C-alpha cells in the first residue's frame, strides 16, 4: 500500500517516468478489480515493461522474416474458423461501442 509516510508514494508523473505509460497500464490493470483497495506492485510494472519489450522484439522478428511465413490463399478450415472468430469479435465490439 502506498503512502507518503512510508516513502513508497509515486505521483502519476513519477510513475509514468519510471515505468512508462504502457507499463503503468499493465500494472494498474493487475492491481485489482474487487471492492478491496488496489494493490500496485512495482514488480508487476517491471514485468509488464519486459513483456512489452519481448513482444515488440517478436514483432520485429516476424516482420524481418515475413518472406518465410506461409503465403497463398487462406482457404483451409483453420483459416475460415479464424476469419469467422475475428468477424464475430468485430461485430461484438461494434455492438458494445454503440451501447
């Protein structure tokens, strides 16, 4: 639990400077969503930054090697299932935004 008296208090600006905006979003999302007080954990923010970095590096690797990925028509059963699930997700998202 953060408090000024224990010295572990961070302002929003300090937290974003220390962990980045995305690192803070991940840590705050993990801080809890129950009726209990939120529990911000700096280790979670650090882990979030590491996961983001790992993901960005993976994306860069995929882009660099895109010629080695599968190409051609996307007409297998798995391709159709994937497209159907994506379309269903898009429709649900649109319905929720309209609400």
